[in-house]
């Protein structure tokens, strides 16, 4: 109770130094060095930073962020493996369950622009890595393909819009590791 009384006094004296609305960016380094003061109503953790600021950290949001980072590590990092177990608050996943291919039935015929065809040809291996599968449509021009498989991330299957989105991303891609926007969106929605 003494710590809570002291906390109430510190909170009463707190000012946000020009941060309207009380929003402050908190880095991992700042959190690592912060001192935990108290837990409030099983919802917030009160911490004191090195610069003597008292902050309330939303436990639910922090937990979601940690889960998202675990999922991203399992999917994007070369040192992760299929047997890796990702534990989250409400469930756990194995590395090989995060990204799978889902068959498209019936297969979808799509027409591509000349630019999209070039992007597809140039990034064929990368699209396969992300579990897209397609074949050239027989008896048509060179710009039609049949989508036979789409990625399934944590059990959520990507759509044709996601296929066109990754083609647009790859059109501007200049090497390195790509983290497709649709994959990041799905991972963020699964991090609970």
C-alpha cells in the first residue's frame, strides 16, 4: 500500500513536457532499462524510465507486440526452423504451420499486364517461396496465368488481391529480404 500511495503522488506530479495527449514513443532499449513500479488492475504496468518519466504500458498491447515479433521471427529469420514452437497467450503454433500453401479450387484464371508478367518471371522463385503457385494458361496469350495455390498464413488464406499486391511490391523490389504487406497484416491479426 505504501508503494501505491507513493505512486499516486508521483502520478499527480507527472507532466508530459509538451506531449499533447500523453503519448510517448517507447523503444525496446528504454523498456529494458525501465524500472517496474506496479501493476494496475491487471491491465497496465507502471514503469519509470531512466529520464524519470512514469509510464503506463498496456499489458494486452505489449503481449500482442511480443507475439507478433515471435511470429515474424519464426517466418522471416533464417535461423528459425519448421519445428520451432511459437507460444502466444491463447495458443501455440509450430514453425511449419505458419506458412503453408492452400490449393485454389477451381483454379483462377487471371490476366496480367506486361509489367506484371515481367515481374512474375523475374521473381518466380520468390513467389514460390511465399507459396503462390500458378501455371501458364494453355491456348491463351502470354499474359494469362492460372492461379492454383495461394499462401495460408496461420490458417488464413491470402486472396487474389494479395497476389496483385505482392506483384506491385516486387515491381519496386531491389533485392534483400521482402516482407510482403499481406503477410505482415495477417501476422498482426494473429498475434493475440
